[in-house]
């Protein structure tokens, strides 16, 4: 049989191992959160899962894993993770906020609003619940109300990149391209490799007709996260625009060819004249 001192030594070693095990979650969670913020979703998911093997009852890891999963449109898995987070702490603002985001992705805006409003009440100084409420408002295309909420969020945290990006996107949805570009560039100034900011400025440039600039930023976003669905959608929009322009050029060329070579020369001369400075 073990003596008293032997039992105490084993208990101390067990407690020390437990502390080391728990302390290991801190860097793992920090890396996962950084990957999520940069849009590196597969890496973030792997790191969150690793953190949860170290501390299965870590609410933040479950909640942020749900955020990464919902961004990949893995909605069933996201709902499981956020429900686990809520069971761990029913009154945690983060759990309510993420549950609202997941429910909105499931097209359940009324339930989403309820949970996001609860998060807002529990954390009134945090800009994230205001972003959540803005997302709910945008679900029925109430972008003006969303802009009001996002402006309030920006007042709480003027350099918050997520708020800057979502605010720019809300302006772009209303056709306010200048405002959208202003907030997109502010976000990129704060974090030059932020995937969502790169996608936003890409859409702005595409709206302005700068197809090559839009493509450059889409590629930059994909370098940050190769499977980013928003960046892939931007590339699809760029391809559609290029196909439209190419089709238009072929139609114009066919008409001009029917009119003869003189018509083509007139078109080229007019194009060159636009490039000449006035004397």
C-alpha cells in the first residue's frame, strides 16, 4: 500500500500534469483565433479541434469553431458546436451571439434576432452583437438600418476590421461605391492580408470596371485562404464580367466586319484620339 506521502506525491504530479495540459490550450486557442481572423478556415478548424482535445469544456473553442464551420457552410456541425457552448454556459454572450449567427445561416432570422439581442444585453460595450444585429437586419435587405447599427459598433471599436468590412459591404449593397471603398481601404490599412477586406475591395473595383484590379485582390484573398468561398465567388463574378465583355466585343467586331475595313479604321482612330493630350 502507498503511504500518505506517496499518495500526496502522486496527487501533486497529477495536478501538475493537469495544469500543464490546461495551459497548453492557451497558445493553441490563440493560433486558431488568429487563423480564423485571417480567413484561414481549415487551419483554424484544426487548431480549435486540437484545443478541444486539451480542454473539452472550453466554451470559447466550441463557439469559435462553430464560426469557422458556418463560414464553410457546414451548418449542421456548426449548430452542434454552438449548442455545446451554450450547455457549458447558458448566459455567455459569445454563445448567444454565435448561435444567432448559425440560426441566421439556417434561415431562422426571428430566433437569430432573439439570441443576438440577448448577447447585446449581456455585453453592451462589445461591437460584435451590433454586427450580429446588423446581419439580421440585412437578411430582409434592410441595409440602411444595418449601416446605423454598424456605425454604432464602429464607435465602440473604431479600428475593428470586421466592423469596417461589414460596414463597407452594407454600403456596397446599397450602391454607395465610394463609401464601400473608403471602409474597405481602412480595413486593409489595419490588416493588409485580411481575406474579407480583399474580397470587398475586389467587388468595389469590379463595380468600377477595374477587372484586373478585382482579380488581383481576389487572388490575394485566395492566397490567404485557398478555399475562401467569398473569394471564389468574386472570381466567378470576374469570369462572368470577362465573358460578357468578350461576347460584346465579338458582337461589335462582327457588325464592324460586315461594314468593311473602313469602319474598323474609324473605330481605332477614335480610340487613339482619346489617348492623345489636348494641345
